[in-house]
């Protein structure tokens, strides 16, 4: 991953955006020597968001299992059967 100063972003935004679109490599922007933001192309960002939704669903499922909020196969079949009629 590439790192750039915020002043570089201010001065060369068009170039940095072109680089991101071409290389599909995110850029870490630093301000006063500290990480401030990431620049990523839209396609990569959308993919990250889709993955996050899936991971959040998995985490909710794992929490439900840990809390004992589970159903047996026959219970689930009965509940779903009511909806599918």
C-alpha cells in the first residue's frame, strides 16, 4: 500500500485518483505524520462493503449460537412450513 501526505492529496488529487483507478491499490493519507484516511477505488470499496455485510451476518449467527438462540431441524422446518403455505 502506498502512503502519501495530505499536502500531496491537495496538490495532486487528479493524479492520485487516476493512479487508484489504474492500479486498484489503495493509498493511505497521512496528516502530521499520522494516518488520516484511505483512498480506494469505488469498485474495491463496494466489494469491501458487501464483504462486511456478509461478515456481520456471520457474527450475528455466531452470537446467536453462543447465546443458545438456536432451533433444531424439525423446529425450523415447522416454522418455515407455516410461512410457505
